[in-house]
C-alpha cells in the first residue's frame, strides 16, 4: 500500500470518527431528559412499588417538583464522556464491517444489517461501564445536589464489586443484546429504505426525507430491542432487596419480569424511549451524514 493510499484511509477514518462523535454528542445533549424518565419507569416494579409513577406526565412532574430541572440531567456526564467514543466506534466500525462484507456473497441489503449488528456489539463493549454508572445515578431520587458525583459513584462501584460482571461490567450480556439488535435494525432499515426512494434536489425536502426514514428506523429498533433494555436497567439498577441479587443475567431477568409482572412489563419505558430514540436516531444519522460530507469536502 502506497503512502498516498495510507493517507487516504487515515483521512477517511478520522472523518468517520469525528462525524460519529459529533452525532453522539448532539443527540445526548438534546435527548437525555427522556432517558432519565425511561430508566425510572424500567426500574420500578409494578404498582406495589411505593415510588411508582402513575403516568409519563406524573413522572415528569414528580422529578421536576422533587429534584428540580437538573434532575432530568442526572447521570449525563457518563454518556457525555462515553458518547463521543461510543458513537465514533459505532459509525466507524459500521463503515468497516460494511466494507469487509462487501467482499462476501451476502446480499447488499442483508450486509447492511449484519454490519449494524457487528457495530452494535462492538459499541456495547465500549459503553457498558458508563451505562452501569449512569443507571445507578439515574436511579437516585434525591435532589441533584445531594447525589454522589459521577467519579465518586464509579469509585464506589469499583471498590465494592470490582471491574467484572458484578461490578463495572454488570449487565454486559443485556447491553450486547440491546445494542446488537438495535443497530442491526437501525442501520439495515435506514440505508435499505433510503436507497429505495429517490432523493430530492431541494435540500429541505431531502433533509425531511432522511429525517423521516431515520425517525421510523429509530422507532422500530426501539420497539424490538426494549426487552433487553429493561433487563439491563434491572440488572444495573438497585436490587429490590439490598444485599440480595435478584436480577442476574439477561434472559433470567426477562423470565422473572414476565413471570412476576406480565409480558407488558418487558416494554416499560417504551414511550419515553421512542420519544428519545425516534427523533434522536434521526438526529444522529443526519448529523453524521452532513458532518461527514462537510469534512470530506473541506478538510
């Protein structure tokens, strides 16, 4: 490989990483309050829970009344610290897997979904420690000023349970399922559907076309992967009885939730999740595409 080719590959990779990181940062800053609400719904255990929220509106009002506006931004530092490398990894590895799968006999449409699956699994390994800290902070119902700092919470988790599957990597299998399934559908649907419909010459109409497809893509992906998300929140969040581990593994947790709370409990937090990852998924794809295009043309 010549020096010119190496320079071209490094340039392309740096553009993918910067565009992916920008997409993640914009999305998390806009959508984090809905992630807090989603997590609160997922960790409550039915109507018998004395802290149970009655509705989405009640959840918003209770958080605002008891914890203030900053309550909606609890746990935001871990995803901010994680989002740039996380989304950079997500989009960069998707492009690399897509390129590799182009040399196989897979149908191009299926290859996009498989590349998305690979990108999601890779992303999950990177992000899971940050998710453990984030969920533990979001589960804290004290006023924002009274909660431990992000780094203090991380130190507490490490000192108590270490770095393993009971500590900073708790719930890894459910995170792998959540991200793998989501990205398999997210990338596969978006790029396959986008290629099916002709583009518009008008920039506004073209933006709306891409946003609409991204919105549907994020919504469908959220509906399919939410049981993994609920299991992840239960495993990483506070256990019902302090000192006693009830939720251990991904599918064991799903089975316990189904047996004790019914099928619909596996879809807790679906509305705020869709409200976040429907438009949020569209925002990420558009920020990535437009930032990547700008970098290619200007840097």
